[in-house]
């Protein structure tokens, strides 16, 4: 009975309506989003509406936080890749303007990531301190 029910489900359609495939690395210029297997692209499936599928709320918040962290890393990788491509293509002094702009973007992303990491560490330290206080009150 279960086998006949499972046979009727179109899993490809179900997957495409609830998730999307994203490249977190550097995908090729012309690629098939659902068939490409280029390792440099760092392909991953993501739920389009995680709030519909993930319970309880703390797990949902952790999932969103992880997604933001991965996206931040992907932006950093893509920015660095762009900078590398511009450096390799630069042949004249006039090409250095694009290189310096890409370098400034990369530095900005690194600073943003550093700030985000510092905030997360401060939040974790604050939470640890709060838990220690609660533990001391119980004693």
C-alpha cells in the first residue's frame, strides 16, 4: 500500500517546488542549474521557505544563521575570484582601476565578515555569562 502511494509521488516536482539549487562558489558562465556538477561551483540545495518545514523555532533560527554564514563565505569567494580574474586580465595601467575597485570590495567583505564574527562571539560570551549567573543563583 505504501509502495503504491510512494510510486504516485513526483519527487522531482516536489523538490523543485520546495527547494532551489544554489551555487556558493564560482559556477561556469553557461551551466544547467540542475545538472551541472562543477566542483568549483559548490552546489547545494536550499529550502525556499524553511519556516514551512523546520520546527522548532530555535532550529529554524540556527538554520537561517547557518545559511547567512554560508552566503557570506560564498560572497567572499566570489569577490576574491573576481579580483583574481581582473588581475590576470590586467595588461595596462588603465586596467588597474578595476583591480583596485574589486580589491576594495573584497576588503569590505572581509571587514564585514570580521565584524559579524566578533558580534557572534560577543553574543555567545554574553549568553555564557548569563548562564553562569543563573547557575550561581540556583546554588
